[in-house]
């Protein structure tokens, strides 16, 4: 299932979400301009290599992506879920929440593969935190998704709790499979996704602004 949009309009301009999308896009354009050898060095320098842990890399790695599909899928999810979460948290709290859940996601992946020499890159851990927050804040929302049906595609409306629940279960299965395989090779950072999502589910209770849950607040 490929998410296209949710059904809840943003009631404020999501400046931080737009800024995050812009920064990720600018960094990706820079990556595209690098020769392959320099790109590898760039990932090693600014990605998070668990075997050579760096706190600076915990945060810089959130803005690196390996390929159009990687950045496209991440930023699509950030746009779909981020604007509404930013609505409820406020701009300042939202950027702190984003970075902290991204950090928890990265640390979770380091815990799962502490000896890995493959750089961890991508915004998916932080975005997983945003998705976890969305699940708590908008449990009755719905998401329009593109579903492949044999040789055709159809767009259907799915309750957000089901879409996010299926996504979480898939990450858990992938994460357990990676542990069972005892591999330190690259690929999808399932444990980063799990850690970020759970950090979002729990952290949103600290960061949300309850007055924004009242309809009259937006009047």
C-alpha cells in the first residue's frame, strides 16, 4: 500500500515540515552532484556508522538518502503525517520532537547492530516517530492509499490505525528477521523504524499541546 494523503487538512501552515522537506531535498541534490567515490565518503563521514559511533552523525544521518525512491517515500510520508502533527504540537515543539525521535530511532538501530560498519542514513526513523504521534493524535483519521490489484491499481480509504498498524507489524517482522539472521549488512533499518515509532507514540504525550485539541482554539 502506497499512502497518497490523509483526510485531515492542516489548520496552520506547516513551516517546519516544509523546512525539513526542503533541507532533505537540498542535501539530496548535493549528493547527486558528487562522483560515486566522493558520495561513498560523504555517507561514511555524515552517516551513522554503529561501529564508529558519533553523536553528530546521529543527527546528520537523518538528512541523507540513497536514491530517489528512498527520499521520495520518506518525504511523502513526512508531508502526509507531519503537517497535522505539527498542528497539534506547535512549530517549536515539533522540531524538537522530530529530532529526538530520530535520535532514538538511530540509537535503536545501533543497539540492534552495534558492530555494523554500514552507514545508517535516512529520515525514516524520525518520520516513524511522526507516524507514531499521528496514531495517538488522530486515531479516527483515514488514509488514501494506492493498492495494486493484479495488473491494475486502485485507490482506497483505509483507517489510519489499520494502515499504521500494518506498517508497524511489517517493521517488527523485518527487525526480528534481521536479528535472527545476525547480519550487519545494509538494507532497511527496521529497528530504527520501530524505535522511532514507539518513541513517537510515547513522546507525543509530553510534547502535545492540549489546548490545540479544542475546536474553539482554532477560531
